[in-house]
């Protein structure tokens, strides 16, 4: 039913890259996109670290982490999409 892990995030990042390549984002928007990417990378690193630690102790909790990652990735996608929409207004 769902998309592969991180596919929506990767889709969003590709869209940001496409728009950047066309020169349609302002300098500020490009900086925000880069900051968003750094946050996403750090978040995935932390989630992976937590996932490995919990998995070694409790498989039930570990099974919940992919869902949490999906929810937080979706939040980042919504934030990023909002930035794209705002940048199109200017």
C-alpha cells in the first residue's frame, strides 16, 4: 500500500533540485532547501542509530520506528512543499 521508504522525500528533493536547476528559486529558498536536506540527513542518521539500539533490545519497539520515520518525513515534505509554493508567489 505504501511507497518505498523515503521515496516521497526523494521525490520532493528531486523536485527542489529540478526547480533550482531552472533558476526559479530565490537564493533564500535554495538556502532553506539545503537546510531542510541537512535536517533530513541528520534525522535519518538519528533514527537509524535509535533503531539499531532499540532493535538490539526490543523488536516490538523497533517495528514502530519505520512508522515514526514515515510520519516525520511526511512533515518535512509538507514543510518543503510549502516553501516551494511560497517561492512561486514571488
